[in-house]
C-alpha cells in the first residue's frame, strides 16, 4: 500500500530533528544561528519570515540549494508555515547528502505566536513589478536593486541638453527622487536637443517643465524643482539631500564649484560636457578616485572654451552623453559594474569613436590632495583670472 | 611622425582637421612642430615663454603626459598625442 501524507510526515520525523522556535531564537537573534531555508511560496514569504532566512520555494529546492548552502555539512534549519512541508523538504536535503538538517517545529506560525522577531521583506507593488519588470529580470538589478533605485535621490544640475535625457531615463528607471536645478526658462532654440521640454512649454522654468514631463512618464517619481543657480551659498544644502549629482552645467565656475562641493559632501559626481560633435564623460567618487580638478587643474580661457550657445552642438550628442550620465548614475546608486571613475571617456560623433583616457588622483590636487585647503571660493573670479592671478584667487598653490 | 589629435576648439586653427601629423622625438618637439605648421594653435596653447598652458592637458596614447615626463616624454611613430582642454558645455 502506498504511504499516505501522514505516513510521509511520520517517516520524516524519524530522521529529521525538529527544533522548537524558542530553542533556536536566541541564536538567530544573535546572528549565529543555522542557515534558515524558508521553503514556502513567494506570497507567504512576502508576509514575513525569520530574520536572515533565505527563500527557496520548495519546487526549486533541489536546483537552488547548492548555490546557498555551500558544503553539505552546513547546519541548516528548514522552515515553512506549519512545520510539515519543512520536514519533507529536509528529507529531500538529507537525500541530497546534506547531513546537518533540521526542521522548525510549528513553522513560521509558531515562531510568530511566540513573539520572536519577524522580518517583513520590502517588495514591489504589483504595479511596480509590472512597470519595472525588465529591470527585475536583470540579475544585477532585480527586485532588490529596483527597490534601491526607488529609494534613491539624484540631483541634476541643469535641465538642459544633458539634464533632459538624463532626467528622463532616471525617471523611467524609477529613481525615486529627482532634483532639477535650473534658473532658466525653456526657449524655442532648446527644443532641438532638450527633449524633456515641449513646444507648448516655451517660457516655463526648465525644472517645472521637466517635472511635467516626468509626471506624465512616471507619476511615482518625486521631482524637486530648484529654480535657481547653484551658488556657494546653496550648494552644500542642495547636495547633502541627494545620493548622486549629475553635472550638466554650462559653465566652468559652476563645474568647479560642484566638484569641490561634491568632495565636501562626499557625493559621487557624474560628469559630462559637450561641444559640437564631441562629448566628455567621467565619474568622480570623492577621495576614492580622482576629482574634476585632478583632471582639469584649471579651466581654459573663454576663447578656448566656447559654450554650446556660442559654438553649437549636435542635438543628438546630448542624448548620447546625457544617457551615459544616467547609466553611470544608476550604476553608482546600485553599486554595480565598473564606473568611469579613473577614466575620461571621449565620444567623437563625427568619427563615431570612443576614446578612453586614464585619469589619476593628483597627489598635489588643490581640492582633494592631502594638503588641500578645501573650501568654497569665488569661482567666477578664479575662472576669469586663470593664467594671470588664478593661484592667489583660488589658492591653487595651497 | 606622430599623430596629434586636435580638440574641436582648435580645429579651425589647423584648417578643420581632426588629426595632424607632426615630427619630433618628444611631446615638446611634436607640439612645437605642430605650432610651426599651424601658428594659430601656438597662440592658444603656449604661454608667451613657449611653455604649455596649465589648462591644456596632453595625453600620450591614453596616459596623462604630466604623469610621464611631461614635454620630455619620448614619442615615436605609432604614438598618439592628444590635446585636451576642458569643455564646459552641457546645458544651454
Ligand atoms: Zn583632486
């Protein structure tokens, strides 16, 4: 006669030790308990589980246990809702050669009844799971990474050529809070490249216009509009509210100001600059890699550094470079991959070439070097005086 | 001959070219030769004393010449010298 379910449970009890929640709880709370394998279904797991448990639904037990258990002698405690599925799962593990497997008596229900601590996983809502499904599918992002993005705050300096595509894609990606700093209003001549704005919003503040576009794309993103210029007086407050800053400024004083403020607030700075057919991009991670001033100790004089307004820019170049910034910002926020820290990427759209240069920390860097006298200065005066009295104004020799 | 890559802001000074061939065995000689061929470049990147301005970065292949031997860095056929001033554009 074939064994009934009750027979299987009874047989499992003969070979699998059962552990009472109160016996193992002190070890779990102290963080030196066994590896807890929760074999319930996802919907049950999402309601709460033992602290530090790993989730392997029973249907995936055989295929996934190797990846989490390591060696077969590892002490494991299998848990389920009431203590029966875990017994059967433990038998399976025993049959697979795992020698030190026990089952949680009474399961998660008894654990919870006894008021032991419970971890409730943060999860995406069904709507979020659908919206971000292509992210969730990527192992390097996954649900955990998507939750991290939703908790992240990115500050964009400029909602113009670079800021438009960067803000758009960061919003689409579900970066939870996006700050747009721009004192300018949308002009007709912006629309050739600043794709976050629209013809009917000409005259509106660029941050406000960006907020409208983002709201239409992804209403759950919080957009903070900062309709003013970044200055010495507001930069530290601004940056300290964000996890990453994306530099799409249009002038050197702002870029050097941001570089120093990023160091002071230890905020990673994602850099790009553009002109005609050429773009530069890099990432400056404070005190870990080089800073902007390690790369460019001094700005060139105005005739060697025309703005896009003076010299022109291919509209689509902004899309390429702004999206490189968005890519790097996402990697910084998720802590994945190799960023452009320590490298300057040069994109030449005419030749369709990408060139990489090495950027190293300058031991004598006046901003991030060990002897640096880092404080916010009058960057307008310094940039205007470069080559003549630059050193005295900005303390370049300090 | 060494290939010198010209940044967008200097292209007008070399007749619109993106690269220029220049002779010399060091970075200094190559840039000197470039400025002889195209004096308008010299006016932009050299001080009145003939030194490179501090705002001009120079790379030999992918390495910053400041971290090599600066203008004394030896270069030869097959090397690329890249002139790189910072760019500010981004927003407007
Ligand atoms: Zn530095």
